[in-house]
C-alpha cells in the first residue's frame, strides 16, 4: 500500500502557519486607526470609509516591493527594518498625490516559513504603517517549497489612500517661475541596489560587516538604512501652503522622476551642487567610477522628495520643513520648454 502523504511532507506546514497568524494579530493591533473593521484572519480586510470631509472622494492606490535591498537584509540576517522600506515605497507614492494613507496589505513569500524572520518582517511593516498613519489590515504569507533558495523570501506591498478630487496634486498647475524644493533622503532608500551591491561586493570585495571610515559604520548598516516615509511631512505642508507638484524620487532617480509631474510646456533646471550629498553617494560614485548622469538616473543622491512651489512661498516652505526637522534645499526652478528640447537641464 502506498504511503499516505501530507502537505507537511511536501514542505508546507499548515499548523505553523496558523500559529503565525496568531502572532500577526498582536502586531497588527498596534496599527489600528479609525475605519478598521474586524481582525486579521478573514478572507479580506475590512475598512469603513469616512467621506464626511470629502466632497468628491478619490481612492489612490500603489503597489511596490523593495528590490534587491532584500539581499542586504539576508546577508546581515536582520529583517526588522525591511518592512519599513516596503511601506515607504508604497505610501510615499500615494502621498505625493495629496492622498492620506488609509490601509496597507502585504505579501510575504518564503520557501519554508521561518516564524522568527517572518515576525521581524511583519514588525517592520507595522512600524512603517505607524509612521505613515495607516493600518495594516491584511496580507498573505505564502510557503512555497522549492521556489526559493534556503532562507530567501520576497515581499510586496499594497497601499490605499484617499484625497478629495479638488485637492489631488497632479502637477497641472505648475508654471514657469516655480521653484523646486528638495527634501533630504535618509540614504539609498530602496533603489539602485543592484549597482550598489556590484560596486561594494564585486568591485571592492567588501564583506557585509566591513567597516567603512567614510560612512562611519559598516557597509551593511549603511545599505540597510530604512527608506524615509514622507506622508506626515507632506500632510502638514499641504495643509498650510499651496504645493503645485510632488515627486517621490525612486527608480530613475532625480533625472526621471521630476519630469513625471511636469506639464509638457515646462522644463526644469536642476542645480546639482545646491544640496548636501550624503557620504554613501560619493562613496559609490568614486568606488564604481560612476558618471554624474548615471548617478542621477539610478540613485536619489540625497533627495528623496521634490516639491514644486510658488517662488513667493519658498522661504515659508523651508521654515516649515526645518520646524519638522527636515533638511530641505532649493534645488532648481521651472522654465519655459523650448520646442522639443529636453525637459531637464543640469547646472
């Protein structure tokens, strides 16, 4: 008689997964906000939408991952901050459209469920949600034996926010004479890691725990610095001052992301020496002999968010950001675009 096989024999432990849901429930409670209904464990997350303060509410959504920054977390065996990156990459994308983040869902996939690692990841996600003011209302933890190498996993996130139709920030009101305000990043955030890893580990032959004097810490600590979450900063700014456009500086760097919000009739001049570049970018540029333009289209180079504001509002905008302990710089201006010329000029 053939042996009776179980799902566990194939590498999927349902009992362990059920116990993990119990752990997640305790973590998720920390992110609860008005609108959340029920608890983790149902077939779908429930959220009651309050539209009393919105004449014409619009839902804004985003999905993203953290790319090969996951490799750094795996190399360091440190998994409690990568979830912050995941939340940041999603909520920053909806916040720049003027939306208030409401709720978040995650997808965590592993070859074999490691409860300790998974708990650290979810704790990071919950921490990011707390920073962003949104609730973690659901997700999926998938155990996929044979699909990933040992101890590897993957992450994806999904954020939903709300904004009044008349308050959507889409760049349509940007005009010649506006100024570009760059708000500092915390480091590489979650973009450009394939190039950064190649330079650090293939070219320089560094180990994950190699101390780098120029950075004042190990290369692993530097590369794992969490992505900054800007939703609260944005909320406080747009409540007081007119902001005509906002760009989250992600994949494509400064070069590609600012032009995404520019009307066709407008061009921009970016002053490359107008902000303080974090040491990690100088380190990568020199070590990899990376050109200025390649740096600008791969990394955020110390600017994680760009706001387009009226010229007369610049100083008040800078003062408000300073009061929020944000480092900000006037990095350029909006100019008339000549015919079919490039939208961005560097000076």
